[in-house]
C-alpha cells in the first residue's frame, strides 16, 4: 500500500489535531488563571494609589486657586474632596479595593502656601482583597505626595 500526498483541496488539520490543540490550550489557561487574578488585583491597587496621588495634588491646587481650605475625607470604599460644604470630587474605589487611614479627614490643604494639616500623619493605605500587596500614599506637611510599597514588593515603588 502506497501513501499518496494530500491533494491541494485536502489541506488543513484533522479533528484529532484540533482536539489535542484545544486540550493543551485548556491546560495552559487553567494553570495561568490564578496568576492573572492576582495581577489584575495588583493593578487595581496601583491604579487607585496613582489616582489618590493625583487627587491630593488636585485638592492642593484647588485650595490655592479658591483661596479656601480644601479637605480630603476618607471612607472605607473611597474618598471625597470638599471645600466647606461643597463636594468638589467623589471617588468610589473598584470592587474589592479598600482604603484605610487613621481618621476620616486625611489632609486639609491651606490656601496661603498649599501646606497640609495632617490629623493622622498623612498616611493612607490602599489594598485589594485579591492580593496581599498594598501601597501607601503619604503627604508631607508641606503638601508633597508620595507613593511607597510597605513590603517593597511592587516594582516601580520605593519601600516605605
């Protein structure tokens, strides 16, 4: 019995080859899925920390521009930026994310020099239930904002 080469109209994969390829892809997906979950949770923490840093700078700028004190108030799932009774901005964190600080008011920016009154030392810690990695946003009395990693495990951020 002599094997003949496939004719031009019979090119492609056999059903068995496709099933084997799908099985290999399924195994790779099952192995990689947990790593992707932690990756996305870590990205949520990074995103929230960067947004909080930007909003602290925004609050400081608004204080100077409005010539009035502007406060950043924390809740367990987000924060608000207020000037007196006016809410300038309200932020709700992504699902699974949390924020913790020593008091409700983290910082009140003064209009004359843009300095910050810090009732709890100006420290806010951001976390996500999908990962053990956290980031800390700190504010200095002169109004400078910084992000650091308490464990030093996140690339791109200095250890606290």
